[in-house]
């Protein structure tokens, strides 16, 4: 069994988790599997045999940058790889991207719905260019979002447009390319060198379709992600195993591709 890396998880400081998780559950009409605390994520990792998790934070307001950065510094460890966040409306956004890199973080998380932007709008391009210039990974929520109206602001056409303009951007399109926009993912993204994580998607797709999409995509560009606490890592690992992929490809998805993207030594 490879040393599993979960490329898409969420956790909050304990006081934040106490109110954030119930609010998110209500907004999305969905039930979390865990309470959103770091200790609960670590427990889920232990149960599933996950060695490392990327924690994706989201700055929903410009003034949250400093607190997210401080918390990310505090929780960073051999097992926890925090991806801090900045808000695109911050006048200091470019400098904050540089600060994230200077503190030694490997990536950033952004979310068009929570941060009020359309993925390919012109004002975002200098930010993406800075992220690419510094070699940071950008985990981007893509597709629709369970807690928002179905406005098409992060769809495959926009993703591919951004990557055409900034080909060096290491963008990870979450939720198997674009959540609940998988016909467009198949038409525009599958088979092209675009990173996708599998978070919160395998249980929503027929297994034969998910398997075909994976097999049609470049083997180096698929990442395991659970979206914990919204799904249990152990269950998502089981969903992946049920697809009957060859062991070498499964190992790349569970570990090898994440290591390569993050610049980690072989496990």
C-alpha cells in the first residue's frame, strides 16, 4: 500500500469549527462526517491509513489572510500540508501570494463562490501569473457548489481558457474537474494535461463512468482527495479501489502524483 496523500481536506481552529460546520451544513443541506477540527481530521487519517493531508483554507474576506496564515504555520507538520488563502479583493493580494511562498508553503486554495470571482475574469490573471511565477500549486474549487445557486463561474471552458493563457500554472481542478459539470469535463478536460482531484465525486458518478474518465486521462494528472469532513477518506479510498484500476495507476493516484506535484521525495 502506498503512503497515501489526501490532496483535498478542510479543517478549522476549534472555535471556528464549532460554528462553521453547522453553518455550512445548513447552507448546503448536507451533513458533515466529522466536526471540522484538526484532531478529527487526524483521527480520520489514522483510520484510513492516510499519511499526509493537504488542508485547504479559504479566505472569505480580505482581512482573514493573517489569521489563516498564522494558523497554517501553527499546524504545519510532517503529516499536515496547509494551503493558505488570500482574498482577490485585497489590495495586498500580490504581496500576500509572495508571503505565502516566503513562509515555505507549497500551495494556495481559492474558491470562486466564497470569494466572489469568476474564474477567468481579467482581474484574476495577474494573481494566477504570480502564483505560477512562484511555483505554487493552486487548488481551485471548480464546477458548481452545493451551497450556492448554479451560476457558471468555474466551469471547464473557463478552466481551459485560464490554462491556455497561463500554461505554467499548476492548477488543480477539484471534484473530478468540475463538480456536477462532468459532461463538460469529459468533453473539454479529460485526456488533456490538467490536474484533477477526485474529491466529493466518486459517490455521485456511476463507477463505470468514473473508471472510463480516469483511464482516458493522463496518468500523472489525477490526485486522490476526500474533501473531509464532507466525506470520510476511508470511504473514498474504497470507492477508488472498487473501480478496479491497475495497481500502478492506483498508486499514482493515491500517492505518486501528489508527491511529484508537491516536490516530495518518493514514499
